[in-house]
């Protein structure tokens, strides 16, 4: 729009500037602040000296942090694979002109409206081996059935995966369904006339066309998994022991419980760099496509 | 020929059975936790320890709901969830209104009053959507302390508003970009200024995206835990923090029915919004992924 007078020339910039300033401070300046703390000797209170990468060395020599990083990899790999597979499966089934589609979609999606604390609380109860699901199945006659993962240090992380998948599948489904609805159905008909079976058409023709949806889902789910904090805290409280420690819970405990502010800041910067490595190229490509489109 | 047709129909039928079978089985899986939470919250503690998990309560009792609402202990204060529910409302209402309002005007500027560098500014704002908050909670805690806002509801309102701006700006920017520039240009020729065009031309068209933004912000802020647990303590906590405290009490016989009632109380506002306006909720969810 061409500004009609001087006022209209600077007014938009003036109105936008508080937001810009707030974000510059609360996002970018604060990141610099945290990065600085991670290079200082801060423990209980922030100190603005400089000790180089000492805190990072301490961080990477902490066994708990190694557990956290390993868990993040296990969790992210399983969480992404299962959520994407299940979400895509649901989206394809819902795209077959089924009855009560609206109702079913709502059922798969409602967990997304819940707090991770609520999800964690509910699943903690379901996975409780003494009174929960295990007991019900035992009483149904399958007495040998054992499902006590939440009490087993080497299996508890899979409980976090189950709860996270339960909460996030609807999200993957919604994005895949939007992608499927945008595909021209005549492609399916043409392939059917050539004699291809429906599952084969989906596998070889339709799924490859969902590339943009895959990209979005992978990026956003990775982001959810890196920052997942509340779910772990509510479901396992990072235990048994430190078996389900994640970078986010490690950061919180180091900073607010163990007076290791420097180590906490270093772990936060590690998390930030991981997220940025995924998100920045994604945003860059999205914005560039946007510019080409206009 | 006939048998071929017959077998084609048969395989179609098998396909339909497979589709509905899978959809119903998975629907049961997704509904199960909600069901378990509901029935557990309506049972007496004796019935729960007597081994009833998934079945209907023998005798429905609201005792656990009553306890969760006004008797359960959060730390040393046995006030139930009620004060924390109120805290969450006092936090969520201003934060939603402020962040949505600011996002609306930002989106308007970034689409209808473009100036050099507007795209770069948008990119800077956008990264805020994906910021792992762990990277900013330390300095934020310091700043809230300096402003004498730590541990207060206004402090949480400020934090949620600032970190909400990125998302709300994205919503409105992607929406306003679809509104033809002719509309604003015509208003300008008629003599309308910057604010006049915003309030009488843009906002009236923006109702759907206002709803999307409010629902998204409401869900995010109501469900937040990290900011709540980092910046508040005791009586000023939001409901998610109080819920986590109730559940993690380790003394005495664990009151699962109270835990579930408390979880339901924390979940009801967002579930209600989802049931009433699910369509808009989905739009907010996919807005970060699918370009407007």
C-alpha cells in the first residue's frame, strides 16, 4: 500500500516495534544471555566471568546427561516412526469415504487438546502394574501377562513413547489428511483402471506425493520430542532412578534443583542448537517457497 | 466373467471390514484413557483397591471430585484445585486477549504496510514459534525478579504474551495475505488511515482467524507447565503445576480417584473448547505446518 502521508509512513513501523523489541529481547538477547552463562562459572547465582567451555566439559562428563541424550535418540526415533506410521494409516483409512468420519477424527484428535501433565497422570495410572492394565488382563484369564515397563529402568522410556504417541497421532493424522484431500482423485482412478490394487497405489503413488506433509510432520514432531518435559515429569519423574532422564528434565534439575546453573545453561544451549539445526533450514525453505509463490 | 466380478466385490467387502475394524479398534485405544479417568474418578478408593479398573463404578460417588476441587493438599496447603483453577483463568484470559490483539495488528502491518525488511522481521518472529523455552527460562527468571513480577500472575501473563506473539503473528499474517490489497487501497482512497482500516476493514473479515488464534493460545497457555513451574511457587501456581503436585504426593495410600478427578478438572476447559470449536482447533494445529 502506498502511504498517503508521513504519518502513515512511520505509524506501521512504530506499532510493530514493541513486538519486535519484545521478541528481540525475550528470544534473541535471552539466548545470548544463556550462552554467556554457559561459558561462565555460574552455579547458584549468575556470574558473568569467562571460563571457556568448562561447563560443556562438565556436562559431557556427567553420566546423567549421557542417559538423557541416549533417551532422546531412542524416544525420538520410536516416537516419530510410530506416530507417523499410525497417523498416516488413520488418514488413509479416513480418506476412504467412511461413515462418521467427523466423529472418528475428533476421537483421534482430542488428546492433542490435553496438557501433557494430564496425559502423564492418566497413563501413569493405566500403566500401574498393581492396579492398572496388567491386572485387568491377568483377571481376564491371561495370568502370565506382564506389563510392568514403568517400573523397569530399561523399559520405562517405552512408556513415555506410548503416552506421547497416544497424544500426538491425531496431529500427524490431521496434516496427512489435509495432504490427501489436496491430491487429485483422478490419479487413483487412472491407476485402478490400469489394474493396480488400492494398497499398491497408495504405497507407490500417493505416499510419495505427500512429501511436503511428511516434512512438516517430521519437523514438528522432532520439535515436540526435544522439548518434551512435562510428559516425562508427570509420567515417570525421570525415573526409575534416572532411567527416563531427557535433556529437558536434565536442564531443569541442574538449574533449579542442583545449583548447577552453568551446566544447566550449557545443556539448554545444546538443546537449542539441536532444534535450530532442524528448524532453521525448514523455515528458510518455507519462506523462500512463499516468496516464489507471491 | 461372473466369478471375477464376484471376487472383486468380495475383496471390496473384505477391504471395508478391514477399514472399519481398524478404525473402531484404534478409536477404542484413543478413548480408553478418557474412559478410565472418568470411571476411576467416580469410584470410591475401596473399590479401586478392590481391583476395579476399567469397569463401571458399582456405586457412583462424587467424593473424589469434591476432594480434588476443595480438599486435596498441594504442598502444605490443603485447598484443593480451586484457587489454582482461578489462577489459571486469571492468567489465560488477559494473555489470550493481549497476544491475539498484538498478533492481529502485526499481521496487518506485515501484509498491508510492507516496508523494506518486513520479511526479515517476520522470519525473526517466526523462530520464536520453535524456541525451546529451556534456552530462555534462566534470563526470564532474572528479569521477572527485577520487575518484581516473579511468582505472580501478571508475570506469567507477560511471559505468555511475549512468547505467544510469534504464533499469533503467523496466524494473522497468513490470513491477511489472502485478503486482496484492493480492499485496503479503496479504503485508503476514501480517506481512512492506518487504524481506521484495521478496525473497520480488516478486523470484520478476520473472525475465523481470531477464533483460531484464541483457541490455540488458550490451549497452549492453559496447558503450559514449564513456565508455571519455573516462575511460580506455592499459592500462585497455575493448575498444571498444582495437578502435578497432587499426583506426586507419596504419603499414605495413594488416592487414584482424586488424582483422576484432578486431572479431569485440569482437562475440562480445553476439552470443552475442543468439543465446541474443534474445527478451528484443527486449523490452528495445522497452521504451523501448512502455509496459509
